[in-house]
């Protein structure tokens, strides 16, 4: 029998799952997985969604710590956050 999941881990798992709980966000993670970094326009070009919609999804993923945004001039370049993804995987593996 495995050890019970701690409350803090349960809250984090729920937070990560909520962020990953939309098919578009999973597609964004997949797009970023295949690129070192992309701006919002690069992602919009690969999805049948408006820029504002993609921006909202990027914000949710960023707030969850699964991706990061690096401001370069007037653009924000998005990439996966390996630390956040590793933590998410660790909690899921424990669960």
C-alpha cells in the first residue's frame, strides 16, 4: 500500500490538473515540447483559435508553473518549464 498523498501535494496536483484540463493547453504543451521557444503568434499559427484565446491559455499554464515566458523586446517567448513539469510528474507518479 502506498503512503497517503499529503494535503499540499493534493492541492498542487489539483492545480496542475486544472491547468492541464483543457485540450488546447495540452496542444500548447505539445507545441512547446517540439520548440525551444515560441511567441504567441507562433502558437496561434498552429491552432484554430484567436490570439486572445491562446493568450488566456498561456496565462493559465504559466500561472501553474508549467511553462515560462521570457520577455524579449515587445515579445514574450514561451517555453516549457522543466522544473514545473518535473514536479508535476513527481506528484502524479506518487499518486
